[in-house]
C-alpha cells in the first residue's frame, strides 16, 4: 500500500501539472479545512486548492450508508481514495484497442477497497475568502457496474474550477452487486438494502450541504451532472425524495433514463443469492464472510441457472417511489435541466468512407422494408451529411434524451435545454462518440490529447463548451456569447442546440428519424 501511495503521489504531481504552467504545489497550515467530522489537509496547486479521498460516509456490506465517524488530528487528503470493487474487465484502462485513443486512465489506478471507497474529491479557488461559489458535483459513468471519480484523466476538476471560479466535486460510490443488488425480499434488516449506490450519492450530497461552505462553495447553488451511467444516476436522483433540496440544477449527458427496474424483477435475485450461498432466505442471512470474488462467482452460477442479477436502480416504492421520467417526478419539478447526447455514441470507428450507394445498401440490410423511410428521414434531418454518417448516427441515446426533455417540459416547471454534440476530432476515427464532450465541458482537452487531437480548433472549442456548462452551473441557463439564442425544449418547438465549431439551433430536425427509433434507456 505504501508503494502504491508513493507511485500515486509521484504521478499526481506529473499528472495534475500537465494542465498547469509551472505553478508551485504547496501544502500545510494554509491548506487545512475543518470539516464537520475533523480537520483535513489538501494541497494548493497554483491558484486551486485540491482535496482528494475525503471520506463522506461509511457502510457495512449491503447496508445503507451512514455519516462517517468524527476524528482527531489532521487527516491527509492529497491522493485519490480507493475505487469501489468492480470486475477487471469493466476497467477502461485495461483496454488497448486502436479506437481507445487514451480514453482510459493508464497512469493512475487506485486500489479497490469495499470498506473505504465512499470518498469524494474537491477543487476550489479559495478556502479563505468566504465567497459562496456555485458547486458542480460530477457523477462518473460506467453504467451501474464500474468506474470511479478518477476513471478518466479529464475527470480532474482543477481546470474547470479555475475557468469558472466554481467548486468542483466528484466522488466514488458502491457499484454492481455491492451497490445495486435488491435484497429487500429478505426483509428485516435488509428492508432498505436497495438502491444502495444511489443512497451513497445522496450521502455525498449531504456531505456537500454540510461542508462545502468551508471550501468556498454555496450549498444552495449545487448542480449535479453525469455522463452515460452517471446520467442515469442523475436521472434517478431527480425522482428520489431523499435527494430533494440537495441540488438546484441537473445535467444529463448520454444517459437519459426514463424507467428503472421493478421489484418483481429484482427481488428474486436477493432470495436466490442467499440460497446459492447456503444462507437462509430471510433477514438472518449473513453475507459478511464472503469476498467480493465469491459473491461474483455466486452471481455467475445463478446466471447459468437463468436467474438474472440486473444490477440497477429499482422503483422500490420508498427510496425511488416512481420511474424517473414516465412521467417526470414532482420531486424535481423546479430543477432546470441540461440534456444531450453525441452524434454517433457507440460507433467508435468512422474512418471508412462510403458512397451513397454503399451507405444505402448497408441501411437496407439493417432496416429491411423500412430502409427507404429511414434513408429519407436521415437525409431530411442531416442534408449536408456524408454518406457514411447515415450508418453510424445514434438514434437510441438521442431518442431517450428527446423523450426525457419532452417529459420535463410537459411538467410545466423548470426548463430543459436539449443539445446534440456533433464535433469530431480531426486526428482519429472516434467521431462524435460516447463521451467525446467530456474533455471539452470539463475544460480538460490537454488531459485527453489522444482523444481530442489537442488541435488549435479543439482548444478553441473547449472554451466555448466549458463556458456553456459553467453558465448553466451558475444560472440554470446555458446561453453564452458565441452561440445562437438557445430556447428551452418544448413539445411544440422541439429545439435542439447543435454543438459544433459553428453551433446551430434547430427545431424537430430529426423528428421522423426519432419516430423510427426507440430509447435504449
């Protein structure tokens, strides 16, 4: 552990300073903050104060999170804390294909630790000026199974905190079987053993409420945001009564989630898990003696017997009383939303050029007797598109985002702003793929150079996109200089802001195409 910590600290200096020009990193009395639970010490990186691996909660296995223990002395918070346990094949940093382009974090891999993974990180311009800054809480992707607050290089919050004069927070929480198994069917002490990962996030938001003013942040001006699975978690938080009042605005990127699982689908797994491990299928079941790997082996055996796990949030009736956006929950009626997707999402290689004949042949093979209708709808939506774009345009994520925005608008409360990110890097074949907006909105193009190309065009675009996110974080309105007027989405107007080198506001531009699609969320 000492060796891992040393390596992490050495890499931390090299990694964080990659985006900072020769500014000193210092620590000591001037970088200490007295939280509700005790005094912590971070470090000052140029103009930004950084605190990593702050414990925000504690939890026993399969039990709801509790407030952390108070402590004496000074706790060092200079290195990212442990990740939640997850399967190795879900780690993006383990991949090395021709289309990864530095997507994963190959430099710093934190250990996995079930007991100590409920940690968060804070970046702030000041801890002493008593200025109440807006707060942005970023929730990582990776579905509900993998990832961490430091899973990608661009999750580093320093640059966005400096660019926007805001406080940036990201966090780790329990995942997969540990965070999203439904054990409520066992009853008794397991009555609230559901949506545990979501309960963890609520606990992190409570920590922000109780402590962030000590870091120069305003607890009444919190925006939550997440991409992919993080967007699903944000969507779900918007329907959780326990999260009400803990944030003021919300951002969902490529993760619009309308519905979640139902108890009749998820409770049988908890009962079957107990039986598979030789435990009573009651509140007397004891899962504490098994390793994470042993739990996973049990899941595999159950799957072979036809019993699916389906680790995800559940509409349990209490923690999550209803589906998040069918219809939109009254819990978040007054919360403005920024919602969007990327043009080609999970098509990670767009290098192969096509003629229109080749592209239409591919669509006919895929769409069958609906091919003609699909081709007509695509050309109407994107009259200037290249032929190959018709074969990789995303319709699943986009359809979910449109439906989420429409549900939000129908509620008659706070507005929803809808975007479509279409910018493509010049240097690789990723296109506007899943997550391409991340380094731009987080102001971290330089930390994902292989992905973005780090061209002058990319850096110019970074300033525009991060300014849009910063504006929304501060005001609930994404309108900034450099883009056309951005109106909220309504069923009548169907406004989508196209985010590219030249931004464009369009109305129901792909309505026919979406009508042929379905939401995958």
